[in-house]
């Protein structure tokens, strides 16, 4: 154990203390996360670089004294080992890539995300619940920035064309996209910030109005993308959360609000445009296309197995992705890479569930942990039908959510002694009985 990590162990056992330098480092890193949605093209079409990545890299370089991998590994040994193994599989896959520069931009974000994960797990363990809330807010604000970026970009482009034209191009690429990803990818990325807003609401009840406003903006952007997968994933996550909290009435109410927003959106775009969307979906889009992509993915897997083709290699070699992480990961980073990813998610889920039982026995609320458990379900459902895991914002959101879920919500639940109010918060004796 190094002297720095010894101090970390001592700090984790003491009353949480935060310095101005800690807050300054978080501010720099927070700016990097919030600016993830903005990107620039480098070397032509070789790479799309997120503006936030160099800011995050600079912030982490300034935080080297607060990076305690040994400390994190002692606290979460299995999760740490599997996270490192997954990262190594992604990095090593570059040796088989036919376009290592294009894939390298995405792999670099994995490296930055893993280092941020180490930083945050240490911060949550030594600096208290305020840090958990701060990073849940940063995650939510990043999603609001992304939603506003998408909606503003769409509105601007619509001024030069018709809404029907935009909706047609939604299914063939075009107006409804950002530089770093298509509309369904934007919608998938926004799932994590919505979870961040829910986490903030469950750990800081007085902020629930702000959380509702942020979630509404992000939901509006997801509806504008017309992504049924993202919306369905969120509904499934809501059902899982309601089941864990035994709050069916709240889930039914949320679905009713969701339906009202969808009806309002359909009315806003007009009847002709809505009919056009339905015609397109019933004709050439939807889950029938996913089944075709999965059949092709199975064929590509048989062609390439056991040698992977490199991270983000499907688009370069086959000009299409299978839109399913099981096929994509075996094809691109190998069966061992898929096993590491599934193991990482399973270990995180297991740790959350174990802490949940312990906290219930102690009579403390478990709402934040239930949000994260539901969030993992939403993520797995979504990447079973989409392929957003190749974009830099999504990659960083994954590591940030993993850090908050594994380390942050545990402290948030233990430290939270105040009664909670608000629409996201379950009330009743079940908190201490279960």
C-alpha cells in the first residue's frame, strides 16, 4: 500500500472532508462531462472528437494525487478486475482493427472513462454524500445540454425544410442527428442522464422540481428522435424500479404522464407527419429490420470467430452493425471481451443487490440503489437493439454511471437520514421492513 493510498484508507474512515482543490477538480471534470455533446471532426472522416475528452483528460491529469487504484481494488475487487479486463480487451482489439485511428478515438474515451471511474470511486468513499449528489447533477446537466443541442439543431435545420422531410430522413440518416451520432444513438445516450436526474431526486428530495424539469427536457428530446427502443427501455426501467419499491401506482402515473407527452408531441408535429411516421414504421422499419440485422450478425460471427476484427470494426468491414451487443462484442473484441463486459455488469449488479439487503436490514432507504438496478436493465435492453456503445458520449456516460452506481449510491443511502418527498420518492414502511 502506497502512502497516498494509506491516506485514502484513513480518510474513508473519518468524517468526510472536502477541500477547495477537490471542488476545483470536480468543476473541471464536470465541464468536460457537460461538453461531451459537442464535437469536431479531425483528419476528415477519420475521427469525431468530443470537445469534452481533452477537458476530462486535463482534469484527470490534475487529479493524479487523488487516483487510488489500489484503494479502489480493495473496496471493489471483482468489479475492478473485470473493469480492467474489459478495458484491456477493448484496447487489445486495436491490433486486429483495419482502421485503428478511427477506432482509437473511441478506445481513448474508454481509457479516460476508466480513470474517471477510479477517481470517482475514491472520491465517493472519502468525501461524503455531497459528492454523489454533485456528480448525479453533472450527469443530468450533461443530458440537458445534449437534449438542447439536439432539439436546437433539429429546429434550425427544420427552418430550411419541411417536418415531413426531416422525419423521412430520420430513418435514412440526415437531419435528425448530431455530428457524433444518429438520432437513436442520441436517445440511447440520454438514458443515463435521466437516471442521473432520478438519482439526484432520490438523494436530494428538495431538488425534485429541478430533476423533473431536467428529465422532461430529455424525454422531449428522446420523443423527437422517434426512438422506440430508448422509450421502451425507460418504461422497462420504470417497471423494474416500481417493482423494487412496490409502488405500482407511481409507475402507472408515470406512464400516464409519458403517454400525455407523446400525444402532445404527435399533435405538435401534425397529423400528416404522424401518419407518415406510422407508414414508414409499418413498411420498412422496426423490429423486423432488427431480426434481419441479427441474422446477418450471426453470419458475420461465424465468418470471424474466434479472431476478433477490432473495436468498431463492423462498420468498416461489413458497413453495418448487428445492433446487438452480444454479436457485436464477440465479432469485434472477442468472446473474452463479451464475457468481461457481462461479468462487469453482473458483478456491479451483485454488489448493488448485496448492499441493498444490508441497507434494508439497517432500516435506511434504498431508492438510489433501486434506480441503479433499474438503470442496468435499461442499458442492457437498449444495447440489445441498438449500438450506441461506439460513441464517445455514451462511453463516458457508461463509466460515470458505473461509478455512481457501485460506490456513490451506497454512501448516499447510508448517509441519507432525512425524510424524502417528491414524485420520484417512495413513501411508507416498506423501506425498513424489506
